[in-house]
């Protein structure tokens, strides 16, 4: 497998890093087509972009126009890579409308490609007409799409993509998570307090403010706790202020952005992983929640909301507890149950660990991807490498 890593024009430092990174990473500098600054000119180019997607006969003519000089140059580089590598399968690691020209090239030369959909990237949201056409062309042109959850599949269904082309393939945890959790036993509360952890980007959708309101209820019930939050984001300031307002600031520790050993330490020392993500709209929900599975690998059961793809990451009553979204009381009740029933918590932790390591290992998920890619292109020569057409979000 080789990765064609797309780099934006201003990312010169990133480009230099990738050039000397690994032989299986090939950087591709993608310069977007510039558009006229005036309204009429931009509208005209937008119309030509639609025509470029809709009419293969016009495409060859349009790609000679000055408007599309940059993306045509990217196509030339892309075709050169393909001729050298001769991949047996091509996969877009995530959906990126800026890569539509590369998808058009694949469609024109009848090279089948697959795509991994993460939820946020294929959202059905109001957009400009030409962006809608580009998205639709890329999605409907794919031989198969790996949706990371049933929730993401429901978004893809809105694009009227044939059901048989959509495969539900959950994302894997990293080899590092598997390795670091190998020696970890499912957690058993060593202290009187309930050790809670969340690792995520601090944005409103993650529902961390709901956890804090639930903690105030736990405090009123006399349940001791400590809460460690790994991650950073625009909501950190408001969350710190809310913790002060609720009187629980002394029990909450903001760790900032965490990775590597610091991240694994949070999981090793936790009793419960908690992340009650919120549902704004059907298309804007937690598409899966890989943090639940990473914690599960360390034997940590989870409490999450019944939103988006979370019910696929947390098996209610088996590897954790699911609660209604926007309900601090239900969240507090679930945490109270896990505190007062340590044996049930340990049982859920053991089940979570087994499920994470057996169903979400990189090898297991890679086999699914390979199976779908092979099926799309028929029997392939195993000596030929695969090629990811864009930088994959699954490490």
C-alpha cells in the first residue's frame, strides 16, 4: 500500500517533511483553480465546473481552458503516479470535494475507485450548486464506499447511492493502542472515587458540559469522583467557567491536547470513559466515536448518548451504558450505577476489551477494506501495490 498525501500550496513545511518521510508516502501538491473576483466571472466558472462534471465530451475541451490550469496540472501528476505505480486498487481515504478533478480523471479512464466516508465529510448540507454537483459526481462514481457506521450510511443514502455500493466498515484503533493495552487488565477501582475520563476535541457537540452538570448531581448524592479531560478546543474556556459555576472545578483536571503515553495513561487510570455527544441535526452527529473503542481496548467501559454512530461503538448493557442525549440526570444515573456496582463495571470492561481487540484491530479492518477493493476490481494481481488517492484519516 502506498499513500498519495495531498498537500496544500502553503504547506511547504509539510511538503518537505513528506518528501523525506517514508518511501510508501508520495506527496502531491494540489493547487486549486483560481476564480475571477467579480460575481459574473465566478458564476461563469461555477457553471463550467458543473459542465465539466456532467459532460465527459466537454471535459477534454474545458481542461484546456485557463480557468482549470491548476487542477489539470494536478491530474497530469496524478496520472504520472498511476502509470508508475500501476495500482490494483485506488481508495480515497476521506471525501474531499477539492479532489473532484482527480475523480473525474479516474472515471474518464474507467479506473474503479473506493472511498472511506467518516460522516462529517459526506454531510448533506445546503451548498452551492457546483459544489453539490462535484460531491454527487465523486460519490456516485465510486465503485464502493466504506461508511464508518450505520449513521454515516444513512447520510450516504440521502445522496441516492445504490445500497449495494455502501459497505459498513468501522474504523480501527491503532497498532499502538493494541500494543499499549496488551498488558493492561480491565480496570478495578483502586480508590474510593470514581475515575472518569474523556479524550476528544473540546467543542459543544461532545457534550462535556452535560458531564459537568451530571457531576454536580453525583456530588449531591455523596459519590466521590475525579474527572480528567484530554483534549483542547474552543470550548475549554467556557467549560472551565462552568466547572467553577457548578462548584466542581476542584475535581476536574483539564490536561490539554494529549497523545502517546500521556493518552494511554489516562485510559489506564480510568474507571469509565464518558462522552454524551449531542445531536443537532441528522447530518451533524457523532458519526462513530473512536475514543470509545480506544478506551475499551484498555478494559474501560463507556457511557455515551444514543446519537449517530455511538450505539455501534458502545453496546448498551454489554460494553457500557447508553443514555438519552441532553439529559444530565440520565447520565448521572448511569454513572451512579457503575459506581455502586463495581462487578458489573468490571464485566463491561472485560467485554469492551475483548470486542475492541478482536473486531477493531487494524488487521481486521484492513482485511475488510482489501476484500471490498478486490471485489470492485475483480481478481487482482497480488504483486501489484494498492494506492490511496488521498491522505487517509485512519492511521
